[in-house]
C-alpha cells in the first residue's frame, strides 16, 4: 500500500507502538527495525511480521525515513553507529526526549532533515498524541510524511518552535503517568472508605476514562464541566475544597515544570 521505506532504530515499547500503527496503515513491507536485544527483535518479528536486524546500519541503508526510538542516554552511540550510512536526503525522526535537532545533525555530521516528535504511551492502543517540531532542512513533503507516520498511533500536532517540545514532553509525554497516579490514589481512597479493592479499582478506572471521553466530546471546557457536576454544598464541592486547599493546581504546575526542566537538562542546552 505504501512504498515508503522506514528504518527504526530501537525496538522498545514506543518503537513497537509505532510499528503496530504503521503496519495497520500499510507500511509493513517497507519497515525494518534494529535493536541489540535478540528478545526485542524476536518480539517485533513475531508480533508484527517485519524485518529486524542487530545492526543499526541495516535499518538505515536505503530507508527514506529513519526513526530514532532510543533512550536519550544512548543517542550519541546510536548516531555514531549510523553516521557513515546516512545521507542528507533521508528524513530523520527522533522520539528521544531532550535531544535537539542540532545535536542530531552534529552526531550525523550532516545538514540533516530532522523532526523531533514526542509521542506518549497511549500510542500503544492508537490513542496517542505527538508534538512535532522540524528543523530548517525539512521540506513540505517530509512534513506531510512525518504527520502520516505519527498519526498511525493517534493525533499529531505541529509546534511553532522546537523549544516547545520540552513543554510537550512535560504535558503529554509524561502526562499519562499523572493520570495513572490519580487512578491509583482514587482507588486507594475508595478502599479506605470501605470498598473492595477490585470494585474501587473498577470505579476509579471507568470514571477516569469516562470523564476524559466526556471532556473530549463536549463543546464546553473542562472547567465548565467541573462546575456543572459540582452542586453547592454537595459531596463534590466538599471533595474539591480539600483538593484546592491542599494546593492541587499548584502541585500539578510544579510537577509539569519539573518535567520540563528535566527535558532541558537532558539536552544539555541551557
């Protein structure tokens, strides 16, 4: 269906989410993934029926698009392993937090078309969202191709400037963990007031999923939805008062700022 050749460096969870989405979108014949782990390669080969290799260069040579799906801490080594095989016609998409387009170009020794993408873990079920930022070497057709690739796992949004990627990382990249923590806390609180653990967990999970779906499909803001469910002097008002007096909004702001700062630190750019 698609004649685009895509090489993916890495075969971890996010790489597999991309592979799963791309296979469903008809890119399977042009896909190859590389990873030093035999276990990871086997998982990809068996589950998605795509080519794999232990050599990163096999995923680079003849590929139109190279996806860097490695941890930031090993990016330098990954770039060094493929720099001799990359040319300036190939589009590079990186999903590594904190690694700038300039750092990738330096590591490849080319004026490389580079897009930084920050997907999140709901991509594993096709419900992710990715922030995208391109350097000056990326042309319009490569922008369109990037969006097609990332939309295989959910939504994709172009950012005005690369520096906003760290903010995307803090809000949506790390964001699923914030919601998981809320579900954990709500479950535990339900148990503490007498619910069976399984019942508390089911209630917390379904409530979280339902609230998010309602917010997505509503024509009013989450703030207005909150107001509509909060009757003066009622149970919800009592709960929200505790959260607000406890500094819930301030804690969330501090958490997101900490994640944003860590992304900046990972890049080594002040």
